[in-house]
């Protein structure tokens, strides 16, 4: 089935560590996104990529990094510079077609311990 | 600017209709969306409406669009406990960005 797969579902990070969240899509979409969602809050855009080997900062990019070496993959690294990383992270992709719809993965919970 | 506003909470009784409202700022948006998020899960597309439409109905869901007032609403008929979730209004900009509201938390009382 076509869709977006995020892993891991739950991740714990120690202070000072970098961690990487995986996002893979088999929808053949050009654009991919990372959002952060804090409890009881809406979505905030971290980074987005319109095409392979290109990405742009969103509204809250500080402390995060991404890469887009393959069309299918858009991993997000939460660096030690991100002082408050505990949140729910959502990956999404977008493609032209019926409704020009953005599709989401099931999300990854990151907790600092 | 790019902004979407929604009320934060809505509580209804099972069997009643729910109406979730949203206002947006970008008049050039082509598609407007309603997404549903259940606890601990990603966002699931419920329905969308093209900007040249006033209304779209899909089973228990009715979407109304008032372009003059930049107002979008989602009506859920015969609301069930399984409809309890967060509902996000969103629109797609001319580029590759989708702008989301903060979400409306729907509570359905049995």
C-alpha cells in the first residue's frame, strides 16, 4: 500500500545527543515536510523539501537539520542545539493530483530523559 | 499574511450535529481541507473543497465555503463517540506550503 512510514514511533534522547527520525514515502511525491506538534497545540513547520537535494527552513528550523538525498526519504535530525525537543513529530508529503493533498505519517514521539 | 483561525474546543452530545468553523486570510488559496487527528496518530484527510465550490457533501460530512468572508465550516451529522478527535482546517498556498489552523478539539458525550 502507498503511504508514509515514520520510525521509530517512540524515541528517548539524552541531554547532548543528536537523534534522527526516519521518514520514507512510496507515493512518488516531490515535496516532503517535517512538522512539530506540542501537546494541545497545532502544527509548526520545521523544514520542507520541494525536490531532491533541496530543502528550505520552515518557521522553527533552529536546532534541527535535514537531508534529501533520495526522493523517497527525508530524515530529520534533532541536534543537541534544540533545547526543548520533547514533542510529537509528523512527516508529510505532497503531490499533484486529486485535491493536491498533503499526506501524513503516523508520527514519532521524542522525549528527552 | 498566512493564517488560519479555529475555535479550540467543541462539545456535543452523541447523535447531535457538530459544526466546526474556520477563517483564513489567503484569498488565493485553491484547495481547502479538513483533517482529523486521533490521539497519538498522524493527520488523516477527511475531505477537501475546491475554491470555486460553495458546498461539498460526503456521507455525514458537509463542507461549506464562504469565499467572501473567507469562512470554512465542517458539519458532522449524527455525531458519534468515534468522532471525538482534533479537527484541523488547512489551505494550500501557491507554493508547496499548506497552512494549518491550531485545531478544534471535538468532545462527544454519550
